[in-house]
């Protein structure tokens, strides 16, 4: 790989490493506004969500969804219904 093709990746990695994630920003704002004790359910939810995401990735969810596109559509519908 040339330096020209690595430059965008290096820029992305630098920005992603130095900036806080969405969960960190949300937890910080919640803690500042409501205090630690009232933010504890949020912190637990973030931990469970990240753990679930990691478990799904480890279980090969992407491979399953690529093998059966109808499952991906179903997952989108269920996720959209949950958000509404």
C-alpha cells in the first residue's frame, strides 16, 4: 500500500481514537445533569448494550445476515418498530 492510500485510514484512526464515543458523551452529560446515582441505570444499559453487540459479533451475526437477507429485513423492521 502506498502512503497515498493509507492517509485516509490514518486520519480516520486518529480522529476515532481522540474523540469520545456516543456512549461516553451521553454518560458524561447524564452524570453532570442528574448525578451518578440517577445515571446508574443508563450506565448499566450502555454496558448491556455493548456486551450484546460484542456477543452478536462474536457469534457471527454478520455471516448469518449475509447468508439470509430476509433476516436482515426482518431485523430492520423489528428495530424500526421498537424505535417508534
